[in-house]
C-alpha cells in the first residue's frame, strides 16, 4: 500500500473514494457547511450520526469534486484514540468491500483531533495507518481463482494507495506518523498471515525460516536450534510435546541490538504450537481446525521484534520461540508421564492438551539464564478458560510485578489491544501440586487460566519482572466477532507500544 501525505484542495483530489471524517461535535457544528462547500446536499446528514466506525457512502452528482464517491466517516465523540483507530478500520474495510483501489482522507482536522484526544499528530497519523492495514486485511493467498475464471483476470488486489490530506503546518509530523504506522501495520499483517496459514503450510521449521528471513532483511541476529541441539540443551518440555509429531521442533531466538548502549534488555517469549490436536488427550473435532492458530503468540513476538528493529528502538529486544505441533501417535507422550524440563524441574503430565505451558517452561528458563533481561513477557494462546472469563476481545494479564502490570495495561489501553489483570495468589499453587513430580501441568477445571500462569511462574527462576499474557480469545476470534475472521495479530501493537514507552 502506497501512503502519501498531501496538501491539495479537496476539489483537486483524484481517487476512488474521498473520506470526510466527523466527530459528533463537528457534525453538529460544521456538518452542513462542510458539505455545502464542496457542492454536496446536506440532507444526507439526517441518516448519519457520526458514531465511531459509522460509514455512509454518497454518490455526488454535480459536486465540485473529481471523485465519484464520498464517504462520511464517524469518529464518535472524537476524544479517544480508539475511536480514531476504529474509524480507520471501518473505512478501509468498506473500501475493500467495494473494491476501491485508492482512498483520499481529509485529515485537515487532525490538529484539533490531537488536542481533543491528548495525542500528538504523529500518533494519530500512525494509528490511522495501522487501522487501515487492519481493516483492509484479507487472507486469500491460498485461493486459486479457478472456480471464478471470469473475475480472475480482474482480481481486486486491495487498496493500492492511501492519501492523507493535511494542512501544510503538520505535513512533517504526519509523515513521521505514517512511516511508523506502516512499519507496525505491516508487521501485524505478517503476524496475521502466519496465524492464518494451515498446519500443512506452516510447521516449526517454517516459523524459524520466517524469523531468519526477517532478521536478514532488517539487520538483527536470528539463531535456530534444531532437534539435536534442543536435545543437547535438555529442553524436555519442548521435546515431550514433539514426541508424537512427524515434524521436528525448533527453538528460535531473535536478537535485536540497537546502535549504542541499550536502555534495557527485554525478552519476549511466544508459544509456537503450529497445530494442536491435543495429543493423546485429543480435542473434540468441532473447531479443531482453528487450532492452527495455537502459534499466535509466536507470530506476535516475531512481529514485535521486527517492528522494534525497523523503528530503531534503543532497546535490546530478544524474541524466543519454541515451536512444534502437538499430535497423537504411538510415540506421543501420554497422561501420567513425568518429564524433566530445561530448568531441571520435573513435571507430571496430567493432560497432553496442556502442552503450551510445557514448551514455554523451557523458553522462559532459557531467557532468564542466558540473557538476564530486565523484563520477561510471554504471549500464548494458552487456555480456553481465559475465553470463558474475558471473552474474545480481551486478553488475560498475569504478572509478579505491579509496575510492569500497570505499564502493560496502559500500553494496552493506548493500542486498543486490551488486557485485564488476573490474580497470581499463592493459594492457587495447591492446584498444581503433584504426588510424583515437582509440579503438575494441570490444576483441574476451576481457575484454569490462573493455574496455567502459576505453572509458568515456576520456570522464571525467581525473576522479579515477569508477565504472562493469555491471548486465547483475541488472537483468533470467531467469524462475526470482527470484520475479517481468522488471526488478528493481537499483541503486536501492544508490545510495540510498550517498547516505545520504555524507549
């Protein structure tokens, strides 16, 4: 998507769609005037309330415009960054739906909006671009088009050009925001692509390859440990989950080092289960196809590290991705097995479908031991219990540090990728005690997301600045919960916002 910042008069703009954003206050005070100035009849405003994400498309005839369509875009009260993002998602999604290649957006009111939201023009520009990447996203790379040969030759390739019209006083600041927004938006898009790939297109080695290609392109180091090396390291959790698989596991480490001294060292750990059948404790068949998304944490970590490198953040950011699928076979681990993790801690496996915490256990200990980071954050589609508690829009946050938890919460509020903090009280330790090993990998039906977090806490080796984010709900919401079904790339914008705050 080509994105440009322009100063042209509305009458001179040429695009498939001209977008006029309105907050509810602007609509009331200036709506009729703005439409009359460009030759549009104001009667349409009777059907437009300027609610956040509301879109009304007009077909002007005889207006003082070079465009064939005009869209009124609602921003709600215009006081929240989230409303601005929601508007960008809505208009870009509508443009794709209507197969419009080029969009021009009248952002001449961006300074006033920045004042109303308490944000900078740069932040608003970046957010709008990120929203356009989000709303225009469609996963169609596996469609051949052979069943629709008539339209195959005219296949719509998505939005090719986005123009943001601003006043000359804010061109430079807007361009900075556009540049940052393109980076974060494209990194989230890449994460979504990985999550949406089915298991026969994406295995552990493919995740490693994606990381290597990104590192080579954007100048950061990537190290891939293959099965023999993982065995030498003694990563018993990752190896146990992989026992039933035809495909070998990988453990990938992405290491972005900034120019000059890093302000902090941050470790990001992402669960990379490329397909989760549940293993011997096999899942019900209904919905099992969605288990291709069980590597969404890994995809978000890959996206966040790449974004940090491309933005040139003054932090050392290390991504750690243990990856495998979880399959049943004659060689698979079985309920009742006792395994020894990288840390030396032994685990009784009560349920082979509680596999994500086993591979994360190895990676968390490795992160603490090898890099001594200032903070460790892991992301994982870990528990269905999290969806029961918080639904499909909000991730569960667990942390042993109040300051870190608050920083993540605020970054989530700013990015719109919301989290809610859950308890990590010691009383939950009772549920994961084992009679035959150091710890049990399940804690029973009650408080499932909490006992999973308590399990992970055993493997951070006493680190005082750790957080676990269970993204089971928002990483892959059911179709209908958003404009486009499938992977959302949840966590990329959240992590990047947090890293930027620490920069």
